[in-house]
């Protein structure tokens, strides 16, 4: 995230100064929202996760090192909040749907797109976020690794597992990837 704030503002943030918190929110709100939206793919959910991310950042402010980039720190927090959201959505969906099979896709591009969206939603959150960022958003592995706070090799292995699961799921739905 660009334009990291000056060290004095970050120190005030760590101390809990409400004006510094508000200034940081205003400065990073748009970028964080865009990042979260790429992961959760739902505008209303992205708004909720954005608020949760800033709340988490505020509660963790004492652990922030003011000499480090605030944007990268916030992106890691936002990524974890988005993953928690995806896990929560998946648990709720599993509770409500049980073992009901989704309807068979109809002909056409819309049906294929729906099948792909269903396959993505069935991925575990850790695989889903990597697949979304790498395959849909075409983000570099290094950026994904930094946001998830994992090595690049972990990003590659998660992407490989996600791709295999997506191929398998789509094949079961009659879609050839």
C-alpha cells in the first residue's frame, strides 16, 4: 500500500491517538477495501471485513513497529480478516445446505461461470484466497506471500492444490477446465 505515513503519526497511532487512527483510516481505507474485495468478492462483505480489519489493527497497535511499513502490516491484518470471513461463510453454507448437491449447470457461459464460482466457494479458505489472488487477480506470488505472511513456496503449493481441487470439482460438474 502506497504512501506510508510519517513516523510521528505512526507513533501517535501506537499510543492510541484517535486523530491518528482516523487519519490512517482515511489514508488506507480505499486500498484496504480494494484488497479485501479481491479476496471476498462481495462488496457488502468487503465493507464489513474492512471495519473488522481496522478494528483488529487498532487492538494490535501496541505490536506495530513504527519503522516498518504500515500498509503492508494492515494488508496482512486485512488478509487474515478476509480469510476468517470466508471460513465463516463456508461454515454457514455447509450448515444450511448439508449434503444437498447443487443444481446441474445449464448450457452456456453463464452456467460455466456459476460452476466456477461454486467450485471456488468450496475451496478451503487458505486455498481460495491464493487461487483468487493468483488466478483471478493475477497478483505476483511475492505480493501474495507478503500479504499472507508465508513463503513463496507455500503460495505455489497452495495454488497447485487449489488448481487440482478446482479441476476435480469442475469435472464432477461436467465442465472441462
